[in-house]
């Protein structure tokens, strides 16, 4: 464990304060705290985990002894953290994820590899509970969680894992999705034993992985110790058979062995289905526990390997008297008495400190240096009311942390009650970020009155200008930075509050169909004349190479990542390049050329040539499969992958579904278009959605039949989420520009939000909010729950 030098002294001070305030610490633990010296200085490293926040007391296991943990400390693979009672700490894994380790929890980082665009993280929870905030994983990035009874795989989500006293594992998902399997069913361990050539055995074992429960948003699942034991027996029989097959690898595997293996695989799948109950709706207890995820912060972590200007990290500790006063940061509850955290230089912080019977205080500061702030709350003066009679007034707010003002004076949050003289006039103002303010005028009567003030969610919770030109393509959020691209070819980086940090010109107009791929610290763009690589931190041009002109540009050529390298189309070939330098490393010839951007699936490049033939291309340029479609000849194409299917659309309105495993066309649909037009495809469980110009067609995934009548006046490709389509609609065709929420199966508009400008980017779902770019260069932040 290492921490950078500037934080060491402050971390030590915080730990000493915490040990004084936390009554659960044993005397021996307090002595350990006092003996802790300054950590050896080391440069911040992206390939380590940073301790960003501590409330109460936490420890790290070193040489079989629990040593105190402080803010600014770095952890690495193999490290174990223990959090004491009435405490919690937060860790950040580069720009990939942040976790909150809650009280009475033991948490181990089993594997840790963090690099730009790559990563492998495996954590283990021995006891207690952990809340996770994981960004969208890219490429080969992997984030797994283990407990004594379960293993979980993550693809970018918000969730919590709790290990109960008898070893059972409860997984509760706020949004996103995870796959979970009893820990006794160690499929990866078996597959690792097998040589790659034994594909038939691997395919059978993969059936177990494919049968894992998927726990979706607003669901939870419990894997008990009994389920672990019941599935362990059937898996042990399977493992014994696999071991015997491996021992006989020099001879050909018999059909009888494969049949027996298939039977035992099915037995394992059946034992899991019988022993583990399927996911259910979130309980109120889980729902309440998951609310704390929104308070987990992500800061900009330095990456010394990039060689660019790095964000500076500073430590802030806040100590409040009385010791049980509540502390809120930017309207999020942190803890009581003493809190300490790591923040970025220049970050705006608003602390609120409150306790019943005391006047609330606010501390506003811009982070400029390490600091210890001490605040003492003043007792509220009890002014006896001489007038008689008097009556009691009680005010309760929803949400429960809304600020209450009475006649302009803050009286607390969530709930307030006091006695006032009869006839007194009170102006009650209730407010909270993300909600509409409300006022309540009260004239006190002799009756005791209880008032409940329920605030309505705001639909538009923020907006800021990113560019003077229209935004195009997609928005990205990386490490609390918003990245957008305008139609004139400029990449713009801003913080989540809208402060523009950098503008990078790509050197040519992007239009609305071509836009960069953002991966790690690089942006890759292919336009009409050049292929460009830029560093999004420094703004420097990394590489610029000429490309062949061709019709593909008019419909958007785009870059993809393949086996840790980049690829892009160049008419009759695919060019392969180094992700860091942008230098070309290879070319893959496409027979008869192509007018589409490549897709990547299972270590194969998927392309369709000008004769309408689907090609599966390996790394050496060989063809695994050749699938004729018949209807996609000589036409620019757009494509999306969904499991083992690829959906393709041409500029002439032909949409085709191809099964890449079976090597056959599932269906073809010819849409009625007034003229050729560029198309984008969006998919979800409800259907496939093809946007031609400003007309959106909805097709069945299974048959290609239209689900509902086409929707006109769509201003940008839609977002599909949880059975809904989020559509931008044009001003001019309607009274105003707007965002519609549409039932993805029926096409019925369920909600609508009027906007001042047309949406020109695909809506982005980020932390339960929608971010949309507009034709005026703005980013609008929308809370879907607030749309009426």
C-alpha cells in the first residue's frame, strides 16, 4: 500500500480523529492508529486502486496484521480491506468503477489490471456488503465479484452485494444487469484446463455459463449456502469426467464420452435451476440500501503513463461539533462528526451540517489545497412565545432530505415541528436539487396540524453549452467528463457541470453520420480524406493518415476495436492500426470491396461485400464463413450485432437478419422509402428500429414484420431502454422540439417533454439521467422520471 506524500499527514490526522470518535474501536486498534507514520511517497498510478473517502475507521491487512487505512492510500491486487462498525470507505478503480465498502465488511481485491481501454478486476467479499458503481465496460474489460457462495459478472451497472451471516449471497440491482451462478459451479476453472482445440467440449461446458441467471434492473436474487452444497455434488461429477477426458487427450474423444458429458452438463444446469430461486422484484429494504449508490463519487484519476497534464488530487477533512451532527455534500448524506475525502483541484463543494436543536450551517468552497475544516454549530435559540394560545405545526417532506425554510430561515431537512402562536403567518418553502420548489402559506390555528409537502421531480435538471455548432453522433461520459462532437469536426470536453476544458479540431467536417470512437485517452476518426488519432487529455494530434475516397464516407465510416488493435474500412480493404500511436500495422483484403463499417464478434471481423455476402474474417485475413444475402448488393450498409445475430440495413430500404452461428439468413424485409437515405439501427428486446432520414421503422426481431406504423419527424437515432424508446422529434413538424417516450412494442407515446431546440444526438443514459445534444450545441440533462 502506498499513498502520495501530500496526503499522508492529513490521512494520519483523519485517522486519529476517527479513532477518537468511533467507540467501537478496541484500545489496541487505537494504538495502531497512533503509531502509523507517513506513507512512502509514490506517484499516483492508474493501475492501482485509490482510497477516495472514509467515514469512521477502516483497515488493510499487512503481514497478517490489520493496519489503519487512510484517504489517498493506494491498494493493489491481493490487498484486503476491513471496515469497522458504524463506518464505510470508498475505493476507485481508475476511471472504470467506484465502490463503497460498508460497515462490518471484509473486501479483497483478488485480481487487478487497469489500463486505458483494458482491465481485469476480480473482487471477493468474505462478509458484509458492498455497493458498486461500474461504468460501461469496453472490449476485453472484465469485472467479476466472488463470495463464498456465488460468482457474478458485470457489464456496467449499479448494484449491491451482501453476504449474510450464514454465507448466503444477496445480489440487488439498481440498474443494468449482472449474471450470477453458484460459486460451486466453477465453469471457468474447467474450461481453463482444456486445450483450445477441444471445441466440442468447450461448447458443451459453455452451455452452463449461458444458463446463468441474469439479474436485471429493479431485481434481486439470493444464493444460499444450501444451494451451494446442492450444486456442488453435480458439478463434482462433471469435473471428474472432464479430468478423465483430459487424461485421454492423445486419443480421439468418443461420441459416448461427448454424450455422457452432455448429460452431466444438463445435470448441473438442472441442479442450479432447482436449488436457486429465480430473481424477484427488489424488496423495500434493498431499494433503500441501493439509494446510497448515488452518493458514490468518481473523481479524475491521474494517469502518469500518458505523459499528459494530470489532474491534481487534494484531501479535504471536515470535523463538526457536536459529534453527531449530520454532514451532507452537494445534498448527499456523508456521515456524522468527521468525514474525509479526495477531490480534484478546482472542484466546487457545498457542505451542509445540521442537527436538531442547532442552526444549520453551509460551507461552500473551491478545492485549492489540502485542508482541515472545523465547524461548530450554534444552538437554536428557543424563543418562548408569550402569546396564548399556541399550537404545534409539523412539516414532513418528500423526498426526506428536502430543505425547509420558514419565513426565510432554514429550519432543517425532511421534518420539522415546533409551536407557534395562533394567528401567526408562516411562509414555508421546500426545495431540493432535481425537484420543483414548493411554497406553503400557513396561518396558525388552535388545532395541531401536520403538513406533508411532496416535491415533483424536474424533467430538465440541467443544461450547458458545449459548442456553437450542432452536436452530432453520440455523447460520451468518461470519469465525470462529458465528451461531444459537433458537425464541424470539433471534439469538446467539459466537466459534468458544463465547464469546457478542451476543444480539439479533427480537421474536417464530420456531418451527422461519421463521428469518432472514444476509447481510453484516444479519439479515432475517419472522414472523407483522412484517418485521425488525437489525445483527448492533451488535445495533441497523435497521427493523421490519408484514406481512399469513396461512397462509404457519405454514410459514415467508423472505427472499431479488434483484439486490442484498431480497424477501419478503406473501400476494398480493412486497415489495422496500433491503438496508442495510430500507426498502420496490417491490411486485410475484402473480396469485391465493401461500403460498410466493420463489426467485431467472437474474435472475428464481420463485413458484407458489394455482392451482398456476409464475411467472417479472422486475424490473418482468412474467412471462417461466407453467407450470401442476395439483397444487399452495391449498397452502403449500416449494421448492429445482437448476440449471434447481425442486422443489416441498406440505403435502399432493405433490412436483413443473419444468424452468424448457423450461417443463414433468418429474414429479409424491404421497407417502402421515397428515396435512398442513410440508415441507423437500434435494437432491444422489443424489436429492431431502423431510422431512415427522419422516419423510424419498428421491426420484429424474429420475423422482420413491422411492429407498428412508422414514426415521422424523428430528429436523431433513438435510445432503447427497458422496453421504451426515447426519441427526439423535430421542431417545425410539431409546435416545438420535444423528447417522446414511446412504448417500444406498440409505438404508443407514453410521455413527452417540450424542448427549446431539436435533439441531434442519440440520447445517452447516465446515472439514471438522459443526456442529449442539440442543434444549438447544448447538452441537456433530463430525469426520465420527471417527464409527464
